[in-house]
């Protein structure tokens, strides 16, 4: 089941940005006016218990967030490989966790090419030593993902990215699961740090 982002409209309020890595997951938050995205926290990725997914869902609930953007790393040619599959699977897990908490908060995948590269550069320019980058680079990358998304929403006056949705509970088809809606045209203007090990 697909659920296209509503044209000409998008959620208003606090939003979260998520940068998914194999080791860590960065989280960023923006203000209610969606003006500025700021790094929020870094979580350890737990692929077995998915405790980090539950933490993000809890944050959505506690902060009253109205939308979550998960970065979708593509190659420079716009192709989706292993890291993109990982991000998509993560977004689906988050959709499921939000649904379990009865939180109808949309989760969108957005192009995030080179977000981590840009985050490392920003930290270096801010005077932080490379060995200290690891502690915060994921949340800085998440802030970059979120800032890009909220800026694009305002520029277009419409939602951006690909909405991740769950199928109706009554549907029992082989291979059924959450699907994504193709990204809006022009939502591919960033470049990729595909295959990252964060």
C-alpha cells in the first residue's frame, strides 16, 4: 500500500531527522516552525533487539514530533545499494514501532548523499579533532538530512521524499510489508556516502 505525500501540504511542527549507520544512528530535531535543525543525540545501533528504534519512537511521542525523515544514501548516480536497503528497512521498523504505539506520524525517506562527508567537514571547520568526530558526526549528519528536508518542504510548499507506510492488517500477501512512495521529482540534489560503516 502506498500513501503519496499530500501535494501542496506537509506536517507542521517538530520533526526528527535520522541518519542510519551499521554501528550508530544519529538523531536531529527541529523547532516547531521548522526553521533550524540541530543535532540531538547518537544511539548505538542494535540490529537484534532494535532498542534504538524504540528510543526514536519514544522520542517522537515525548517531543510531540509530527514527522520523521530517514536519510536514504544513494550513489552519485542515484542508485540504491546495501546502505540504502538498510535505511529503508530501518524506516519500516520505525513505522511498525510507531504504529504499535498508536502514533500516526509519517516517516519519509529522503535523499542524503554525502551527509556524513559534509558532517565531518563541518566538524573539522568548527575546530573539532578528528578523533572526537565519532561521538557526534552521526547526529550532525542527521541534522543535515533534516535541514535539507524542511528547507525543501518550504521551497516547494509540499511534502518531500518517499513516505513509508504499512499495509492494512487484513492484507496477508506473500512478501507484503511496508512500501515506499517514489521520491518527488528534484529530490535528488545531494551526493552519497554510500556503503558507510558508522
